[in-house]
C-alpha cells in the first residue's frame, strides 16, 4: 500500500482527520446532524445540500435527509469529513 493510500484510508478522502461531532442520542437524522454540526444553517439548507447530492455518508452520496446516523458514521461535505461520536 502506498503512503497516499494509507493516508486516505486512515484520515478519509480529504487527507485530514475527521472532525468529531458528539451527539447525545443513539441515532440522529442526517438533516439534524447537518444542522447540529454547523454544516447547514437551517433545515431547508440541509434539504438542499442532501437533495443536491452534495453530502456523502460513509463514502456514498446520500439523498435521504432522514437517513439515520449512528456513532462511527462519517459525513462528508465541502471537502471536510465529520465523524458521528457518542456524547
């Protein structure tokens, strides 16, 4: 495995460590997570981001705003990666 492959595997596709975002419930919807993490200003903004295909969950485009997220899930938007952690 090359150095760049190891970097991508360990720190995500952005080359940086994921930003941990603590949630106090066992599950949170993608739309709520986007607002909680400060990625989206409002629910309407979250809807536009998700429906526009601009959000990835665990490396795949996710178009369901209500998709449940749990600890360990990764969310990517705008070149940044966020990790859901239990808080």
